[in-house]
C-alpha cells in the first residue's frame, strides 16, 4: 500500500507551476473559521485560532513561491455586528499574535501593514499595529497587508471626501480628478492591484473587500474552509490562475503590468 505523503503532493503540484508567471499580488478572503470550529464539535474560536496557524504557513509558502504581496481580510467593517464575545476574542487574538509573531516576521524580512480604519480599536491595540509596522517597515522582500476594520465602500467614501476637500480648498479642480488621482488616495496606493483573489469556504461574494482594486483580478473560490487551506491548496489556486486568459476588456491576453503602462484613462 502506498503511504500518503503530503510533501510529495506539494512537490507534484509545484512541478505544474510556471515560475515565470507567479501572481505578484494575491488577496485572500480567509473565510470559514467559525464553521470549521463548529463542524469539529468545538467553538468558532477554535476555528479562528487554527486560522492563524494556517495564515503563518501560507505567508511563508507565498514568499517562497516568489509572491511579493499578500493582502488578507482579517476583520471587516461589518464584523463588528457579531456577538461581542466573538469580536472581543478576535481583538485579543490580534494582540496575542502580534506579540508572538512580529519578531519572527521581521526575521523573515516581511513588511507588515495594516489596512483599514484603525481608529475604533483600543489605544493599546493601535499601538501594537503601529509598532509592528515600524519594526518591519524596512523589509523589501515581501509585504503582508492585514485588512483590519476594512471595508471597500468606506475606503471609497474616504477618497471621495478627500477629493471634495481638495476641490473646495482649490488644491485641485474637479475636472482634474482621474483614475490615477483617485487611486493615489486609496489605502492600497503603494501596491499594484491583486492579480488573484482567493476566497475560501465556497461563498461566492466579495463581502466589501477591495471593491476598486479587484476590478480585473482573477477570482478563485474553493469550498475548503480557511483552517484547512494549506500549501497544496495555494498551489491549486495558482495553477488555476495560470490557466486563465487575462484580457482586461481587450481580445488578447495581457499582463496587468503591461496594461497599466499602455492605458491611461482620463
Ligand atoms: C473568517 O471566518 C474570519 C473572520 C471573519 C474574522 P468566519 O468567522 O467568517 O467563519 P464562518 O464564515 O462563520 O464559518
Ligand atoms: C469576510 O467574511 C470578512 C473576513 C474574512 C474578515 P465574512 O464571513 O464576514 O463575510 P460574509 O458575512 O460571509 O459575507
Ligand atoms: Mg464567514
């Protein structure tokens, strides 16, 4: 009988990857933690804990594969509507994970950024976010964007307000507003749009994630719940991505990079 060897499984799938067409920016809606915990006869919190260890593996593996930016949805602006015990558990978990992992992330040359409105968090937690960004800001190899209290609509409203203010103060004229200016005010202005969006747990929706930035991302949805997502599942997503024909509205396949440099909409 042949024994199951997960390492071999990863090697098999790795062979199918085109190393020259690795998505540079992957966004992930890490969904299904609660259901995983409950399905196991445990609590939703168990699912969140397991979700953190999965994220650690996926960060390491993404970096190894040559992905440059990983943007993960950790807490949405709508997640505050959950029972307060769950919200508090998640906030404590953020703090625990930051205390435990930030030095290791830094040792692995990973830059960590928090994307979202951080103002509703406690001063203590906000300071942890800032500290983590400061400790890792010089790292260049790989960026982990953690979307915390992030909402795509709220982000677009924030940009609209800033543009309105600039127009009123005379800094810009309304007619000068174009995609480039709009984009420069997004929370993700330092990054190219995601090439690939992965959503776990089978839900076929965006749930207010990166509404502007996902305009032309390839979407990969898997039924696997986030706590069961592993290196092999990431390879499957990338292989699927590499089979896509990215046309960006044209008729020929183009890379995101070349599209950006060839088109400029006013
Ligand atoms: C995703 O898992 C993590 C967060 C939203 C914080 P969920 O907690 O949404 O798990 P399900 O979707 O209820 O199973
Ligand atoms: C999206 O998952 C948010 C995060 C993964 C942090 P949700 O579980 O909140 O989304 P819905 O409620 O299924 O749309
Ligand atoms: Mg969910």
